[in-house]
């Protein structure tokens, strides 16, 4: 029987590195559940797993869509579930990893979409940006800026149907037997890690990458790209753009925690040991092997 391990947590907490080690231990394949990694060419700013980091472990659902397209959660559900079902039929173990909680839920749960309605993901937009989009479509809406769920539903339905009012139902019935692993750390450590990651992205050539991709449809919605676009458009200084990336990434990490805590009640949390990550790896593997 296939073993399915799901690894979630905020950005920069170490999910990618852990997923590869767990997959090697289980002789498993990895299915990506990170919305940004779906898009081709966006590599540096998304901290996408590299060929070297994959360490010969098969990876799926990476680089499957052009940045010129809007890739929906429904499309992800269909493609990723097809891969997951095939791997299970071949009696192979699977590790699912990523920071996009809705992707994970759509894949593993009885999460249905209306036949006429596509579902979009807005993980990289703040509540204020979502509210601004909703207001520009229908200024008399009564959706509060903190009601992220309703804001996302409004935009998803409008962008797929052109209509203003309608909800779709979310269900919490799991379709697979899986173990849910969450990586966490203190806020100070996570924020320090995020700051260092952003600085590293700049050093690796994020600005040059954005220059090549800035005119593609999806780029302006991705954290790390939209801020550099503002710099390239002379709206902010480079220093301001970098600080904006760090601030928005930290807000995103906070939203990730909130989403996981509200949507999943079966997460087994483990603290990331940044000083000796092998401790974290061994702790998680020992738990899985019990």
C-alpha cells in the first residue's frame, strides 16, 4: 500500500529540503503543491527547487504552465490528482509538498468546483490588494477587508463567469489516507530566514529575471516580481523594493499559518532546527516510520 506524506508550512521554513530527504527515505516521488512553482521561467523569485536539490527524486507539477496563463486550482486538482492516482496504482510512495494550502486541500479532499466556474488562487496578494480588486469591480460590495475567504471567492467567480454573486462549496472529506507534517519555527527565526532568502535572490539575479518576465500576464501577481517591477517602472527605489518583498513575504507566511490552522486539524507540527537540519529530518522520519 502506498504511503502518502504531506509536508506543509510557511515559506522559507525548510519544506523543500525535508521533502527530498523524506522521499529518498521512502523511495517516493514528490508532487509540488506550491502555486508559484507551477509557472515556467519564474525560478529565482519563487525559490523553486533546483535540479541539484531534487537529488534524482522524481518531481511532478513543476513548470507546467506559462506565465502568460492564469493556472487555476481546478486545473491543478485535475492534473495533480491524476498523477497521484497513477502513482498509487503503481504502489509507489508519494510526498506532497508546498505552501499553497488550497492546492493541497483541492488535491486531497472532496473539494468540488461548479462546472461553470474555474477557481483562481490569490496566495500572493495581500488582503488590501484583494479588497482593492473587488472594489474596482463592484464598489458597493459589503465584504470586509479581513474576510479573505469571501474576497477570494468573489474574484474567482467573477474572473471565471463575469458574474458578481455566487459561492462554491468547500468540503472537508479526505479522499486519501495521508500523514500531514507541518514545519514551524519562531517568528523571529522565520523572519530572519526570509530576509536572508530575499537578499540571496537579489544576489542570484532576481532583477535580471524580472526584466525578462515582467510583461507576462502572471508575473505581476507573484511576490518578489511585482515589487521589482515597481522598481523597474521607477515607482520605488531598489532598497524600497527589497524591503517590500521582505514585508510582503512575511505577511504571506502569516496568512499561511492562519490558513493551515483554520483548514486542517490533523497537522503534526515539527520545529525546524536551522543549526542542524538533520535533527529535523531524523525527527520527522522517525515519526513517519512508527
